[in-house]
C-alpha cells in the first residue's frame, strides 16, 4: 500500500530542478511523492535546529552538515556526500561572450556589480570567495559584489538584468531562463564543491531510508548528471 505522504526533504536551492525530477521518478515507481522545500543551506540548517518537521537534509556543503551533526540533529551513519558541482560565471542577456573568454574576471566585470552568495553563510559564496582568493582577485572585486542569501537569488539577479554577472554553480547555468555561461572558474582555486545528505534524527517517516537510497541510485544519478552535477562517490547503488 502506498504511503499517504512522502518524506519531507529540505534541500539547497541549487538542487531545485534536479530534485523535482528525482521526486517525479520516485513517484512513478508507485511511492508517495516526497515534499520538497528549497532555500539557502544556512536557512534550512537553522530551520532544522529550530525543530522544523522534516526527514532528510541536503546541504550544499559539508560545513553546515557538520554543524547539525555536532548538535546530534542528523543520523551520522546515514550521511552521504555523493554530489559535486563546478563554479562558473554567468552573464545577463546580451553580455554572454562568443567563444572562450580568457581575460581576468576583473577585466570581464570592469566596474560593474556582480552577484554571489554571501560567503559568511552561503556555500556557493564561500566557494566563490575561495576561488577569487586563489586567483588573487578577491581584494579587487569584493567592493563590486552583491551578496545574496542563496545561489539561486544571485542567479535571479542576472536573469532579471539587475546585475551583469553572477558567480553560481554549473548546474545553475543550465537552469537559466535568460543569459548564459560566461566563464568556468578553475577548480584548483577552491576546495571541491560537495553536497551532503543525511536523515534527520527526528525523522519518523517509514519511507525515509528508502528515498535516501534512491537518491544515490542509478536513476537519480542519471538525473543529477543531466542537470550539470558531478558524482563525488559514484553511483552507490549501480
């Protein structure tokens, strides 16, 4: 008998399209569709700390998952870190360069504003700052940065034409409704982008563990790859 409701998933906003598609695939197998809630990783982690009723947390970095683990709010043995991503620069409509662009980001941006997640709380922003520091360009570019509370908020500013550029994930660039890819940032300039997922200690939904396994299975892996993500530990169930 199908469950009346699926487990509740709190997930980083950059996973929106991919997890919606994964949830569809799960439902097509005869299960109740999971309830998905997307926001910035920091906001979701604080919701968990405050006792939000949920079953699975998917973080855009390891740091916020560590924070919840230290408080005993996740089941540590359920934790998996299988997804990765790349950092890219996207440009608003009309500014997407033709072919490869090898100029420095300072030259590309000029004196205009660019958006990125807030490095103090947003994983994508933390990765972006590390990348710019690794490229020796953070000090020059920091005054032009418009800091947002999630990577999708940074993307939205570009799509609406409110800023000319944004530093986001490669998966976000694939999801753009206007504008497009301008640059891929060097992966060796920052620590690898890693997504962590785990069952919350408060979860009592009988389908939670099965959906966690599905998230690291063959079908879900195919979906994540098609949406621009990387597999950090491979397809665990293939």
